[in-house]
C-alpha cells in the first residue's frame, strides 16, 4: 500500500492533478476521439441495482453528478496502464473527499441531507460501472483498477495528521446492505464515520483525539482479499500512523447500541447473502472459516473500555452483549450461551452474529492481538436506522434524517466517553 497521506495534504496534492484529469462537467461530456466503451459488459448484482432510477437519483440529487459525468473522459485521457492507475487513484480519492465534505457540511449542492451516506455509496458504484465499460486501446486489468478505485474511495490510505499530543482513534463503518428488500436503505455506521473522519473530539480525560475512518463494502470477496487487514494494519503497527484505539462499527439491533464482548472466527450467516448475492458457505449448523484467514483463536474478546462507553445512554441505551453461539469441545451441535464461550469450543457466531459485522470485528482484533495486544479494540453495533417514507418514490423524510443524525451524534458521544 502506498504511504498514508494526510487529509490536508491530499486536497493540495490533488489540485494540480485535477486540473489535468478532472475536467469541468460541461467540458467532460464529449469523450476524446477514439475512446471506446461497451454497454454489454456484464455487471455484478450490486451494480445492476442501478437500473432502478431512484438509485441514480442519489447521485443527481446530492451534488455528486459532476464526478460521475467527468470520470469517463478522465479514463479516456489515459494513454497507458500507468496513467490509468493514476486516474482511478485520483478520482477515488476525490470521491472520498467529496463524501466527507458532504457529510461534514463543507460541500453545498443537492437536496439530500448532508449526513446521508447513500450518495457516496451509489456514486461509487455508478463510477465502477463506467470503469467496467471503458475499453482502452491498451491492455489493462479492470479488476485491479476497480480495487484501486475502491480502496481510494473508501478512505484506505487517508491517514492521521499525527499532531503532537493528539490521541488517535481509528474506526470503520459499512455500506448499506439488504438492498434487495429495500434499495433505499442507508447504513448509520457509514454515515457516522463519514461525519467523524478527520475530526477532533474531546475525551473524558480532557485529552484531544483525532478520528480517522474507512467505509467497508458488504462483500465476502473483499474480505477474502484482505480489505480489513489493509485498512487496520497501518494503525496497529508502531509508527506515526499507530492508533490509540480501534473500533469497527456496524448496524445492529432495533432501538439500542451494543458493545460486543466477543467476536467469533466463523462465518455462519447463510442463507443471508452479501451485496453481490454471494453466500458465505457457512450456517449455524456448519460454520466455516473465511478462505485464507490467518491463524487465530476461535473467539476474540473486546478490550474497549466498555464501562466508560456504556455511560452514554441517550437517546439510545448502550448495552454490553455477552452472547455467543459455539460448538462445545467434544460436541457436534451448536449451543447458544449468554456468558461467553467455553474452553476448547468451536466458534459459530459472536455477539454480532456470523455475518460481516462479526467478521470485521474478528479480523481487526485478531490482527490487534498479534500487532498491538495492549491496544483497546472491539466492535460497536448501532441501532437499526428507521424512518424511510412509506412512498417508495421518496428517498428521505424528516424522521429518517433525525434518526440518522441522532445515531451519528451518539457514536461520537460513545467514543468521546473513553479515557486514553
């Protein structure tokens, strides 16, 4: 991975590049002569949802349309594979910064609420479609280019400023999911971390902490390819980018926050699929490990200061979840336990289940055990975000926006309650 860049330096570094690559929207409509695209390139299940016109509106109504409009011309301006890599890196970072600027009220334009995480998600996805359809006259690895674009547009590589005396908190959120049932869904964890990225918060002991974040995909394949480890490892190794606390965050249960006491090693969520309609291969009766997952214990316990974090109880209660499901040593059937795992058992699910929210907690904290075992780390589940309007053609409503804001504000308060 390239060296982590400071957010302030990123904006300055992009200025010159954007002058060459990020043409104004009006000038970007006409692609360079000879640029080829193919509308017959097959899309994955996640990209195919963009055929729903309501979802394209998340880009059009958020002020991000100029990025989507200019991206194809920037690709077409590349004359070799090296230039293509620079284009996707630049535009990925630009999209990430635009998402941050929207979430933190620095980017005017569009009628959707600033804290809404959905514009970033759907614009990123639409840009991957443009990338897939681009047919340059030189050979490129489309999958590798998409991976570079995804990493850059999710905040990987955007590091701490490392100011003297300032603590460092690294967090992750997630994309929306469950979109086949309700394509308008948002993910309050993604919204919360976009609001926090680059911000400084005052902790309970009076010290100042800088927060940095990534937004992860809801796709088993990306986890198999190590996106969690790529995101967290730079902040667990000694150095200027090392964190003082790590926390993965995802959407969990209705009406409450939960701090998960245990993360389990296994996948066991089938028949639930991910955002590309993929299955994990594991069920509660037959849990499986992720392909290539590095060695580690069956369960990893949180080291977050849960007592301090549970002092925050408004507007949603914050609870400690000690539940796990295991296959006890010498047994073959899963057993649900309220008091954590027993010695020698096989993990079926942690407190966060057997899906990707449990897996991000396990992967990040398994890595913490090996790289920084004394570091506070663990997982926080937010309440389920409710309030979407009953009219399926409406994208937002006051209740939805108020709930999203309340969850984001409480995530900030929970992190601020710690002493480092």
